[in-house]
């Protein structure tokens, strides 16, 4: 997603739209609750929970996109691109 938003070292979440943040939070919450309900331990069990939690958010995102006709994930940045500051030379 960093490539889509043309970001290099910036924090991706700082540049997500409200909808992108909401679906990310849904995926994280779903994953955590699935892992907790199944007492997942270790990488492979938690990976399965993450796939299922991510799928819940994916289905919700796709349904919203179908209803609105608009993509949730876009190259738009919530924050404007940062301007580079010029460093003044003290010797002058």
C-alpha cells in the first residue's frame, strides 16, 4: 500500500483515509478475537487467525465498494505531501 500512496519512509497509517483505517482496525480486531477464542499459540495458529480476520474485513470492504461504487483503498493521501525544509547556512 505504501507504493500505491507513493510513500517512502513515512508512516502508512498517517496517510490512510478514515475508511482505510476503519477496515484495518476491523481486520485487527477480528484477528485478535478469533485468536483469543481459539487460544491460538505459535506462529501457524496465529497466521490462520490473521487470514480469517483479514477475510472478514475484506468481505466488508468489498460489500461497501459494491454498494457505493467507490474504492476504499486508493492512492489518495490523507495528509498532504511534506515539503522539504531548506537548511540555512549559518556562515552567510
